[in-house]
C-alpha cells in the first residue's frame, strides 16, 4: 500500500518561517549541555539545525553578565541556529528575544516542556500547559520582540494521560503565530520514562499547518526513524541519542557512519576538551567535562571502561584527563589548544 502523501526523506530541506533548514535532523535543546561547541559539533556531523540549551529570559532582560557571556556565544559555522528561552512574563520574553536576535539567533524557541520542579514553580516550562493564554502571549511577545520565527517545545501534558499539550500546540500556531512545534509526546510527570505517544503526535501533525518536530525517546538512529514514521512528523529532534555520539546525525542523513575504532572516538573527545577549555577556561572545563566523559568512554573498545571513567571523574585537569585516555587506549592524537575549533581527524566534515 502506498501512502497518498508519503513523508519526505530526512535529507530533504524544509523551512521554519523564512529560515531554510538543510535537512530534517535536528539537535534538541539540552539543558546544561547545548552550548556553542555542542551545537557546532552536531552541525559538523550533519544536523540541519541545533537548538541551544535553555536560557533565562530574565537573565537576558536584566543584562546578567554570565548569561550574556556564556549563553549568547555563537560560532559562525553553526548557522542557522535557534536559541531557546524560558520564562513566564511576556514583556520580559519580548526583551530577551530581542537580545537573542541581536546576538545572531536565526530562530527563537520557547521552552514549554521542561519538567524540572524549580522551573515549574516559576510558571515556566511545562507549567505553561496549565496556562495556555500566557503561553500564547509569550509566543506573540517573542515573535514581536525578535522579528524572527518563533518555535515552541511542548510536552503532551503535565500528568500521565493528559493531552492538553496538543491543544496548546494548536493554539500556539493559530493564535500565537508559532512557525513550528517541537513535540515531546510524554507528560512532564514521567520526565524521560515511559513510551512516547507517537499516535498523539500524529494527531498534532495533522492538526497544524507548520512543521511538527518529534522529540522524545530517540536513543539511536533506528528509534529516530521509527518516531519519524510513526508520528508523521516533519523532522526529528535528537537529544540523549546525541550525547557523546554525534555520529547519529551522519547515520540519519547518510553523510557519515558509526566510528570505526577508538581513534575516532578519542579524536572527538579531545576536540570537545579543547572546545570546553576555550569556552570556560581550563579549570572550569576540567570540572564541567566530568558529565561528558562517560558518554565517550562507553563508545571505546576497552576491557575496563569503568576504570577509565572512574579515573576521569577524579581528574583535576584537562592534561591529566588526556593522559589517562591515551594510556588506556594507546591512541595519541595531536590537537590544537588555542581555539578548540579545529575539526579532528575522523569527523564527518
């Protein structure tokens, strides 16, 4: 049986507002992770668009120095790029979106799906499902403040069985002018557990006339392809499946394949380490990267990955961490340390 309107391949371009995206495989906003070099990495490996980690609209509005310095840093090679904002006050959102646009954002995304308690308590994130009028006002404010296409990341509901996220998504398009919807078809209550409701996502894709981008449960390329087909989505948004495995973007777009040995994995890890040093300085980077190390160590072909990971968690400098990796793998790679922007050997681009 042939579908009347088959989905386009993931390699086909699409548009979010006036912004053309070169393919339908995106990096999702990753809280505490999706900084400029993580986004650049995804783009290097074939992602059509990368979305930033969520940025406080209040931090931008009030000119917080750290928020501006660390969260508004963009690399010229990552465009087009979307910056994700969170907050609950339309006037503040308009101001923050204006600042993000001035910093070089191509698209503004609003987080309406974060399930973390401290975010929900402010009336932001998934709490906006309970306040649809405010959610629509935030979308309008971001669009008018920035002059850019605005997308919204929404969950299916706040609790198990709740599908009001679908209703909100439709309103965001019809009343808020949203240019696309990122949809995570699991409730905020379950966070990242449970099966995504791709049938509900298909209902949404049929109800709106802008792109619906599916997220949630996309742990590998096969899962992403299944979600794309089952939901009738216009694109897929990879989150945890990309952690330490940017090769997933090449697998889905046909521009690359899985790493063929430790050499490639180590080269990429060292690129991340150099980039983190550029972003945060060597001392902060050494601490920050402790959450990154396990993602790369698990990709290595080693008899005792656990021992290496434990050692890296105790490392107090990038130099010592690099030496541990070299000793454990036997791989020795020269990488520049001045900017962190070099593309390592074995990368997709």
